[in-house]
C-alpha cells in the first residue's frame, strides 16, 4: 500500500485485487482508517467522498476526499459516500524504459511528448511499475480520446 496525502485528499494505491462489490465497505474503511491513524498518524473525521478505481491487472486506487461539513467535524464522526469505478489504468512511461516484452504485451498511446501503456498481460506489470506513473479516473478518457495508438 502506498499513500499520498495532499490538500483535502488522500490517495491510496493498493497493488492487490479486492472484490469491493462483495465485502462490507463500512468495515473495510473502518480498518483502513485505523491503519491511517496507527501507521501514518492521520486521523480522519468528517464527511468523505470516496472513489475506488478498480483495474483488473493492478488492483485499486482509492481517492478519499474530505467534504468540509462542520456538522461532522463538530461531533467527531465519520460518514462517507463510496463510488466504485471499474477502470482501465494507463501507465505513463519514458521511451527508454520500454523493452520488447512490454511492447508486445501492451497497447501504447502517445499524447504530445508522453507515452502511455495499457497493459494486456499481467506479467509485464512488475516490469513497468517502478518506472511509470499510474493514470486512472477521468484523465484516462482524455488521454484515450486525444492520443494516437502507436506501434514501436
């Protein structure tokens, strides 16, 4: 698990597949929030909008955004709205990190001077994670709509 905290948002990268449709989300997030408190010293209270982006190869990215409502902060409570988003993740990568295995097992898109990989085979994921940035959510629609699929 990798965690990034910025502004009103916490982004959690879970490099494992969890079937969020079949688990009790309330219990899952209670445990996750306890982990935030114990491991990262982040204490949450208030109302949160939670988006879970699910990719069949990578796992999940969870965006937890605090909706600044005084009522919840005053009573030291947590409430949330959770949305599940089945997604395809893209990986922004520099040309120098591409090899034959990655090229043969992915779709490659180019937008301006950036390359994006759409994984077709789980075996290459470990090869690209270290050298790439994960792209998920609304940004993917923009990239796929405005980029060109390339053959290398």
